[in-house]
C-alpha cells in the first residue's frame, strides 16, 4: 500500500501529472469572481467563504478524471486489481493520493486567496479548518465518480453531472462552517456534521467504488 | 406462484399485456374525473382564490417524483441481489418518468408561488431538495445512456442509485439546516385526524390515484419496449453471425 501511495504521489507531482493545475484553477476562479460581482470590499467579504469553497470544489472536480483514467489507459489498473491488495485498498489509496496532491494544496492556498477576497479576520482559521475537514470527502466521492465513468469516451462531462449532486451536503456544511466562522458565530454543529459526512464517506464509499471498479474491469 | 415468475421477460410481457389496458384506462378515468372535479366543481379557497386548484397537479406529481426514485432503488437492489433483467429495465424505464414528475412538481409550484409568495423561486429546503433530486435523475439517465454494454450499465446505474439515495437523503436534511422554509408542511398524511377539507380531499385522492396508475402504466409500457428492443437487437446480432 505504501509503495502504491508513493508511486501515485510521484506520478502526480512530476511533469505531466498536472500537479499545480488545480491550484492555478482555484486562483483563477477566485480572481474572476470580483470581475463578475464588482470590487466592493463589503460584498466580497460577505461572499468570500462561499466563493473559496466553490473554487476549491471545482478545482477538485477538474482533477478527478486523472485519479484512475491514466492507470486504466496503460493497463496498470488491471495489474493492481490482480495484486494481493484488495481493490478497496487500491481505491482508498488513490483517493488519499488525490487528496494529498490536490486537496491539501487547496486547503493551504485558501487563506492566501482569502486575502484577495477581503475575508473577515475571524474567517481565515475556519476556512482552513472547514476545507481541511471537507476536502477528503470531496476526494473520496470523486474517486467513486471516476470509477463509474472510467471506461467512457466522453466521461469528463458526465463525471461532473454525476459528482456535483453528490457534493451538495459537503458543500452546504463546509460553506456554513466557513461563513459562521467569518461572522464570529458558533461553528460546532455544522463542523460536526461536516466531519460526520467526511468520515462516513471515507469509511463506506471505497466499498462502492471498489464494486464499481470490479464491474468495469470485468 | 411467486413474484419472481415475472422476472421471466416472456411472462412479464404476457401479464402486462393483459393488465396494461386496464391500468391505463383506469389512469385516464381517475385523472379525468379527479382533475375535472378538482378544477371545476370545488369551491375556491377564500385566501388563495383559484390558485389553490394547482394542488391537484402539484401534490400527486411531487409524490410520484419521490416514489419513482424509491421504486428505482428497490428495483436496483433486486437487480444487484437476484440479477433479474426485468427489474433493471424497470428501473431504467422509471427514471425519465420520475424526472418528468419532478419537473411538473417544480413548474406547478413555481406557477403557484408567483401569485402567492410573490416569487417564482425561493431557496426553500423543499424546493431545493427537489431540484437536487432532479439533478440525480439527470445523472442516472445520462449514465444509462452513456454505457454501451447493457449489463455493465445496469450494474453501474444500480450502484449509483444506491449511493445517490444516501446522498439525496443527506442533502434533504442538509438543506433543512441551511435555510428556513417558506413551503407549508405536509397537507396529507395517513396518521392525521384531519387532512385538507373534504371538498378538496376527495378529488385530490382521485388525482393521486390517477398519477400512480399513470406511472405504473408508463413503466410497464417502457419496460416492454425495452425488452422488445433488446430482443430485436439480439435477433439482428444472430442474423449477422449466421
């Protein structure tokens, strides 16, 4: 498992892996928002937590098809499936690698981009925390979507259609934590619900992803 | 004699051929009587005026939108566990019907909301969760049509249906948390002493029955079509080989 994780991380970070692409996309989305809604700082401060969450979510979505597609194309997924490691394990590792290469940089970059959007001072910590708790769920759910659409030629668009509705609860609670944090309100309830979704997805979805992958590799 | 006999496509087609005219006839009857009674022979609500009559379309459509998804969930589980093809095809057949029901519920709701709430759309929990349900229907239908191999498509969509149900339920409660509602509570329930007043209640029950029968008829019809289309494809394939 560790070898697989190291391999995926190396492939993700080195040239051609598209590492940093998600970050750049996140930056661009955040820069585009003020162009769209106008530069008033009060307005930007109000929508900043939500914009950061949506930006991170879209950046995450953009990189989903890379989780499994490359391994599917060159056939290494078939080898992984016949390896002694259970497919559930493979899928979890893939999701973890995706989170480390995409989710974690987004989490760390979000407070910096918060400056651009005039985020309230109290908000920085909670944007960071909510994304740190929520992005693993995005990766795990995304891996499920990637496994569903793996063999399809025009899978990219379908992937978004399938995955975005699944992201709704995570987004609602995550953005709620960030917004309440920025307003200086109590964040305990939404944060606990967000953590519940995140851990629940991590515990259960790999089984669904593995089942889907087995069907696709049949 | 057991329910599983109908897993045999021939048996299914033979039975539904007999049942279908009755079900569709009853559906038409219930809908005509229920809607005409509801639209023309019930009094107007003293505050809502004639807009109250949209209830005869809105409530049954909303009910069926949810029940269609539940039916798809059950059919998907039957497919996963017992691998009866008719069940997978029935789930496939129900999806577009359910999606249309969702659209009807949303559209009639918007038409009612404009004069009553003063807006076509609010981000109310019920409205929002219906919109999300519609997105789930779209994803499900899109996945069915994107995969070429029939069995793979049936497998993948049934797992999507299972996972989607969990997330749809989560979203349902998440949006409750996220925004307070404008939509009224349930006007009908089985365990309540009093539902809406009887003058509205009886035609409403009739049109609900009509929608249920219509749904059943459409699902039977679409499943039959699907079975026949599949048989045709198999025959053509055999022809080309031979």
